[in-house]
C-alpha cells in the first residue's frame, strides 16, 4: 500500500535519525542518533506531520525498512518522528555511498586527492555514477510520494546532490532546498571531475529553489563553479546599486533562479550543558583525570578518523612540541579521540593504522614509566568526549578542510575552566571563531607545534575570557534556529 501524500515538511538525508541492529533471534534494536538535524527537526514539534526520508545503511536497517514496507518506521523507535527508510539494493547503495559520495564528492570538496595518480575515472567509476543516479532517484520517488501539495523539502548533503532537480521534475509544485554540510571545492579543483559529472552535480542542486551552505566561503565557491562549469549567471549582493559586499546571492541558469543561503550551524548549548553534567560523564571524567595524572595539562582532540581531519599532522605537531620544548615532557598529555569511520574504504583503514602507529611511536620515543604522552582512544563514546571537553586545557582542531567542525564549537560551551582553541583557518568554524582562537595553517606542522606551545602557556584569565567569547559565537545559531531559518527562507 502506497503512503498517502500528507507531509507538508520533508527532510532527506543519507543517514537517518535512527539505526537498527539485527539480533540473532531476528529481533531489531533501535538506536536513535543525535546531531544538528535531529535536534533541528524537533523545533517544529510532533504535530507538524514532518517526514524524514533516509537510507537503510546496514543489515539491521534493511530489515527494519523491509518490515515497514512503504510505510513509516515504528514511531516507538524514532521518538515519534515519521521516518521512511529506503531499502536500496546493497550493491547500488555501496556504489553510491562508498564509491561516489565518500570516495569522489567528499574527496573533491575536501581537496584530498593525491593528484599525480588520483583520481581515476574508469569503467568502474561510470557504473558507480549510474548507481548514484539510481540512489538519488529512489529518494526523489519517495519524497514525491510523501509530499502534500506545495510542501517544503530540505535535502541534505553531497549524497543527494541530484535530488532537487529529479524531484522538481516529478513535483514542480514543491519548494525545494539543498543544504551542503561540507565545504565546496574551488573551480580549478572541482573540474577534476569528468565534465558530465561536474555539470550533473551542479544542475542537480540548481534544480532547487535554494542552495544553502555553512559559510559564505563555500557558497561563493559553489557559485564560482556554476559560472566556470555551466556558464551560469551569478547575482551578487549590491548588483545594480553597488552598495552590497559582492557576495553571491543567487545563480541564474536556463531560465530559473536558485537563491544561495548561508546558515552557520551552531552548538546546542542547552543540550550540551545538561548532557555533560550527567553521571556517566562524571564517571569518565574521573578516569580521564586519573589517566592524565595530577598537575599535567591536556591537549584534547575529538574526531572521526577521517582523512580531512588531519590527525596525523596533529600528532606530528605534538611530537615536534615535545622535541623543541623539552620542558613540556611529563607535563602534558595529548588525549586523542579518533573514532572509526567509513571502514569499508581501504584509505580510511590505512589512515586509521597510520594514526595508531604514530601515536605508538611518540609513546615509545618520549614515554616514561609514569607518563604516556599520547592517550589514543578509538572506541566511540560521546560521554567520554564530553568529559574531555570539560577538562581540556587546549583543544586541537586542525582539519585540512571542514564544512564547519562542531567540536570547535562544543568545547568552549562545555569547558569548565576555559580552554585554548588551536583552530585551522580551513575549518568553516574559523569564520565565526577566528578572533579568539589560535589560528593555524593546517599543513604547517612547525607552526601548529608553536601554537600548541602558546596555547599551553596562555594565562588562566585570558583562556577564560577567550572561552567565554568563543562560546557566545559558537551558540549564535543553535540547531533549532538553524533549521527554522532554512524553512522560513523557503
Ligand atoms: C559528514 C557529512 C554527513 C555525514 C557525516 C558522517 O559530516 O557531512 O552527512 O553524516 O560526515 O559520515 P557517515 O559517512 O558516517 O555518514
């Protein structure tokens, strides 16, 4: 039985708000996810009749999706939210998600290719691209079925770049927005993509009424790509009267106009303050303190083990700090949380190995009986991350490139005594936090080591003052306001 058209508001994203594990006895256990979208969507309340369309990611999800058929998941599993989980054929899903989304589009926007030998666009790539189109079409079909007349649809991220245009074809009455949570590549780099793919992604997003980004910089790069690849016309702030700042505000292409928007997702202060004071976090705080040892400072980082996060150069900078500033030996611990991510991809597995190896090397080189210089944790544990935020003296956020980086925004909110932030200028968060962070070029290991030293030496008063200002900037647009702003703009 097909779902009736009832939803006035729809969200579409690859990863949904819930995931399932399948027990040996065939039982399904649901686990609700967190993050900006989940908390943003809760702003409109359960009566709004919103529907979230997402993909089944693993075997448990697939089974749950099969059991639900064309209907929504059991609301008991989703906290009352209406969620439609798409059971996309495993090989199609893998080619679209691992192949195109995570190995091509993610790599393009984060400038991750070793360009003398990568990327390789061969016959396998062509098959993956066809799978990506099919996967996007499955979302467009489901959204077209669920949406009431003139509904508003918020499509999320690089996984679903083709959905806006596909959905407009099926349902021209809808108001469609796309939001990119990643950076956007500059035109010269973006054009590494085969011409039809480069154009296809842009045309896909331009099928919507609005394309939104985390910072002006990424919105501007998108507009530049539209001009360079499609020859589209860019509308700029102040066009006509010469008074604006020249930022791109819309793209005109083939008789349609897609407005550009910027919404810098902020940290959820209420949630973080309340969650970080719970008993499980207290417990982990005690054991982290014991691990660091008395009278030692901590440099904390929390990331998915992700190539763009630049964890390796962070460790090299810390090693350089111990080498060039022997006075810090035995007086500091680098607490590095590097949670496994996208382990289906060999380059992620290799990178994870490399992180481990360098952490071991540093411990072997400098460690003493009572002091391990690096405490590397690889098991995902949100409560322990919050405990580390509470006690951190220094937070290291040094991505090669990052859409926003919420860790940079969460630490100042949760920190108890103030925390110095060493921040890459290539993180989206730099636009809002740059004034009170110690800003680094993420490729410059030497400069990062110097910034760590400066951060460790910062006086308590200065650290506390900066942290206060960082927390205010970091919470300017909490998830609920961020979500409502996008809805309103459509
Ligand atoms: C980035 C993307 C998100 C994605 C997340 C985790 O932040 O912008 O869309 O959900 O990474 O990646 P994963 O591949 O595990 O969903």
